[in-house]
């Protein structure tokens, strides 16, 4: 379908016999657009259909998992972040964000905040200032589903980014090309869409932008106010002119949409330009409103096609947050400091991507060390009877008998993701041991559960 008719791929999904709106597709939507959903949400959305389900993900729920309203939740967590000082440890920042992801009434917003964190990858290991990193995180959240034009403009003035890419050394007498290069290669256009001369001229336009007392500041004496030529445009450009020039390039929309494809559709195959063109064109026509390609992808026939289900490897953050949300490990929840440490052992430390290119993702998440850490995290959760009782959760949804309990956890966690023989093994384990912990362990540690 993808290779033959891109317009058909991105047309609106309407359930039919070949792609019914069933539990597998409901859970697929929540894994990709959020992290995972509890049983009550899966059942509600199964009943109400794909359009209502997607609209709720776009807009957010009215109440968070901790019982507060969405507005109260945002106010509380924004306040927690501002209380930290610049010397706060990275683990504390990670723990606060993980807690927010677990309880958020707007999982798609957090998913997109994490997407932009990886897209505009910035690490606290060099910035060395928790306040700047938290401000950048708030910037991503504010524009996560908003205006890419504004986001691209604001990230160029973001103090954490300025420090990360040495823009504070970008002076008239000696321009620093780091941000100019990365904004073209990794943030807006992609390789092969610019020349070295474009980078040099853009660096000149950006001279004089500094961080003074943790705030963005322009020093006119250090700015090169001469004429520059960038990507075919000529004028006495400043850094504020650069985003406008980048957004006018035909490759810009396509570049961002390609990364969204890897997030929502598949990170195992490389889509061609013809497939992405309808989404990129819609993105540009909408003046770079991020919701447009997001909604177009998540509501498309391609998204729900059987060939795209379980075609992404869960990142460590997706794995732990999804496990907490689907299993309703909420009161009390697991220490998010420990979850942050577990994510690090699996290869992902929030606020500390390995390079300006972010995390590799995909199959890079799966290796012997990472899989051992995933298994240990699942086993630790299941053994913590004070926080999670497999039997109690199943009984809450009327699954009392061993075979019913096995079916409940299969439907909650993997739906139709297991081969018949593995389903039989899970059911046999439930009957043999009558211990729900073994059933949940078998599912959570299976290779199929690692896929989103």
C-alpha cells in the first residue's frame, strides 16, 4: 500500500473487515501516541471508536491519574521544576519528568516533549545547569503540539542550547559554526540540503548571541552586521532571520515529517520522499502547525495497517512508563529515582542524550545489558507487593479464575502480539502455578513486549 499509493496510505482510517477497530488497534494507538493505557481506558476507547480516542489524545484528558484536574496537575509539576536549583543532579530531573509521564492526563504531549528533546538533543553533562535544562524542557512542552516555526525560533535563543553548541563563543571576529551546522543538518533540513558556505554565513548571522546570568542576551558589539548570503537569500541577516530562511526550504517539512514517521509509524524501514510528501505538504500549508502531521499520521490507514503494528522497539522510557501506566502502579508508585537509574542501565538517561544527534533508537535499544536491565526492572516491580498486586488488578476487572487472569494480562499487555504457542504457555502457567506473578513476568520479559 505504501509504495503504490501514498494518498491512500494517509487517508483517514475507517474500520473495516481488513483492519477492524479492535483491542489490538486501541492499544497500538496508546502505545505510539502515549506510552500505554490502563484497562479502563482501553475498554472506553474500544467502545467509542478511533476518532474520539484520537481527539482525546490530542487534547488531553480532563483528569490525571493522581486524581487532580489537568490544570492543577500542570501547575503542580511546573512548580516542582522551578524549585530546583542549578546544581540539582540529573537523576532528580529525570525522576520528576518520569513521574510526570506516568501520571500525566496528556500522554501525547509528554511523548512529543520527549520527541523534541531528542530532536534538539541537549545534554546536562555539558550544560551543567539544571535550571537551564528545565527551562528548555518547558519550552518543548509549551510548543510540543504547537507551532514548529516558533519552536525553531525559540530554540536558537535557548540558553541551554547556546551553551551546548558553543554559541556563547560566536563572536564577530571569530564565528563559531556549531549551531549553524546542526540547525541545518539535524534540526531543520538534513544532510545534503546546504553548503559549507551556507553554514559560514549563518554563523555570521548568529554572532553576538550569548548567555548572561542564565538568560539569553544580545551583545551588538559582537554581532556581524554585514551582508550575508544564506541558502540563496541575501541581506544583513541576524539570528532571528535564520528560521524564516530555513522554513522556506522545501526540504524542511519533509525532514521533520520523516522523523515523526520514525516515531509514530516505524523506525525499522526508511520511507521514501513520495510516501512522506502528502504529510509534508499538509504541514507546510498549515504554516508548520505540528498537530497537523501528528493527527494525520495517527488517524491514517497506514498507522492502523497490520504491517505497522509492533514495528518499533520501545525505548527504555517507553518501557518503564508504559509498564507503570498499564499496570496502574500509582498509589504508591515506584520510586521514579529508581526508574531513572533503571532507564540509564537500559541505555537512556533523560536530559543526557549521547550526542547532538540524540539517541540512535530502534534496534540499538536491544542488547544483552539492556535486556537484563529490562528484565530486572520488571522482576523488581512484580516482587514489590506493596506497590503492585497482579491478582488484585485482575480481580478489579473481574478476572478471578486462572485462565481468565491469563487472558486479562495478555489482552492488557500484548493483545494479539503473541504466537498461539506462547499464548498456550501463558495460560498453562496460570493453571499450573495459580500464581499471577509468573504470568505477568512471562509477558513483561517476552521479546514481543519490547515492541511498541
